[in-house]
C-alpha cells in the first residue's frame, strides 16, 4: 500500500505461479496467459487499497488469494470478451443433454485436466470455469457474459458432456495402452 518496490517484487514472485494457474484455465495460449498475469498485477497494485483484510491475521493469506483470484478470473474473462464480440447459443434446451456418471482415475494429473479443458470451445470452458471452479452462480455468469441465465446452464451442460467424451476418448484409452 506504500508503493514499496521491494514489496511489489516479493508479491509478484510469491503469487505469479498461483495467478498463472488461474489464467491458464481460461486461455489456451501461454504467452497470452503470461501477459494477463502481468495485467492482473497492475490491477492488484493499483487497487490494493480496496482489499479488506480479515480481523483474524491467520486468514489473511487465504483472503488475499481469494481477492487476487477474483481479479485474475475477471481479467481473463475481459480478455475473452474483447476477443469475441458476441456469444452465440443454439436453441437447444439443457434437458436434451443426457448426463452420465464418469469415475475419474485418481492418477489424473493437473496437466491432463488442463489439456481436456483446452479442448473445449471458449464459451464452454469459460462457463465451466466460472461455475465449477470459481463457484459463480448462473445468474452471476449471465450478467458477466451478457447472455441469458438459461444459456449459462446450456453451456455448462455441453461443457460437462464434452469433457466426459474427451475423457473417455483420450484419457481412458491412453491409460489402457499404458496399463
């Protein structure tokens, strides 16, 4: 808050990887992700005065990480939104997608999951991240992305179905080859 460059450098080094992990869930391009992380730090340093520290000092790191994670996800969303002027939704109802259970192997690695997410269309990946990972509700997502709440639900359902198919087609068959 005192604009100390040493503190900024320490914060940058401490949270760079954390923010990069969040941004990579939204983008496919590593150089874009790195640029977005730097944009996040600019926003963090500019708005650090608005961060409300919790009363309990033991909760400070967790609270701060949540605050910067929200900045990161919104920065990524803004980038995606600016790259795509409009989102298009088919007139397909969400109940037209059958839901099936898939048991995820315990040795599924983070890189495998990110790879699966990167195969989703941008809007599907965005809605999946916002709902399943970031914990936003469909009404919040619809306001952020400027489309109807029902579209958010349809995109989430499609994303889950696509992930199931990708998992079954790529991960299970690669485990069978190696197993």
